[in-house]
C-alpha cells in the first residue's frame, strides 16, 4: 500500500530527473556533433550510433535509479545522499562515454592515391606525430583536417610503408607522410572518377545524388568522385573536376 501511495511521487521525481538528463545530454550532443563529429562525419565515422548508445543507457539509468531510491519518508539527509550518489554514477557514466567518443573522433580526412581515408584518433600512429610537419603536430578538436600524403622518399621508406600496410597501418594513418592537400591535387584529378560511374552503379539514386549536386551549385559534369575508406565506408567524396577542391559528400559506396 505504501509503495502504491508513493508511486506518483516517485514517478514525478524520475520525470524531473529525466528532463534534467535530456538537457545535459543535449548539451553533450552540441559538443560532440558541433565540434568533434561535424556532418557528415557523425555518420561516416560511426559517432552518431556510438553517442546514441551511450546517451540511451545514461537516460535510462539515472531516472530509473531515482524512481527506485526516491522515498519521501526517508530522512532528508539520506534522500539527498542517495540522489547525489545516483547523480555521481550517472555523470561518471556520461563522462566515460564522452571520453570514448572523443578518443574515437575523426581527426583527418586524408587523400591516399585513389581514395580518401577518414583517420580517427584511435587509427593514428601517434608515435609519428613528432615527425609530422609543424602545422600537423596538433590534432584537430573541431573536425577533420583535409590532408594529402607524400610519396615514399626512397627504397627504405617504400619497403617500410609496405610492411606497415601489411600490418593494417597505411600511410594516411602515419603523420610523417602527411602533406597539405593542395600538394595532392594533381593525383586527385588523375584518380577521380566521372560521376557517370556512380550513376551506373546506383541508377535509382540519381535524383538523390543530383539533389546533393544542386545543394553545392554543381552539375554532374563539373564534379568527380572518389571513395571514402572509413568505419562506415558506403560514402563517396565529391571533388571539383577542374580544381580538385573537395566540394561535398554523398552516401553511396565509391568502391565501384
């Protein structure tokens, strides 16, 4: 009977906790998607699904524990203590989750010959940061930098690059190979493919692709594409057919 009487009060307390949790998670989302995973990297890099998983657990955990623990018959000091413990657990879980999202953030979109690669913080060969050009030694906190990679300088570097690639670490993940994107433009223009190839592969998606083109003020002749290698690799990068400038993205697999 006591539990029945307290049910509306507990539900109200849990509802208030849920509202506060939604507000805090909204602020966290602004941080994650406004800085670390700007569009479209929230999808390409899997940040959106990871954040939703973390937030979903957090939104259920806190209010549920408040519903169980809230009892107006408890001494005020005990009730405050219980709610503080719940808040600490919830905040700790959210902080841990945000740190996980931060560590997995994309820090560079690197052009490798024939493709782009989204390099995340966990993909990066951090021990080579000291060998990077001065402007690339500091990792981005506001979305990926657009970069290119240089060719190996000699036979030893080429052999080493092949060895690392066989171990799953390509040159785009190695800061010692990074160079300004403009220095890779010649290769970009050589390797980029006519958009007609994407049309042939996805004929039912032509209207949707053309919407993307209209949004960036280009037509199919003015744009070429290259595949993107990432956690969610079913995307392509659009580049200007004349300048090699990165102008947009479409959610279609460019490995055709």
